[in-house]
C-alpha cells in the first residue's frame, strides 16, 4: 500500500504545488539548453582532438 500512497501524493504534489513554465518560456529554455549543448560538445571535441594529436606526437617520437 505504500507505493500507491506515494504515487497518489506525488501526483497531487505535481498538480497542486508545481509551477509549470508557459509554452513560450519552455521554448526559450529549450533553445538555451540546445545552444549550451552544442557549445559544450564543440569544446569537448576540441579538447579530444588536441589530446589525440598530443598522444600521436608522443608515440611518434618514442616509436
């Protein structure tokens, strides 16, 4: 019975106490998340490429 009570209380909490963003605000936030994700992935790609070149250079020198 504990899981049923938990689900019922969780649903009530979402319905009564959570403030949901408007549709326009949700779209704006989605754009911010998408732009940040693209920038972050480009940064990781740059660091990965740099490390790959350094490691290749290192193994070329000792090999």
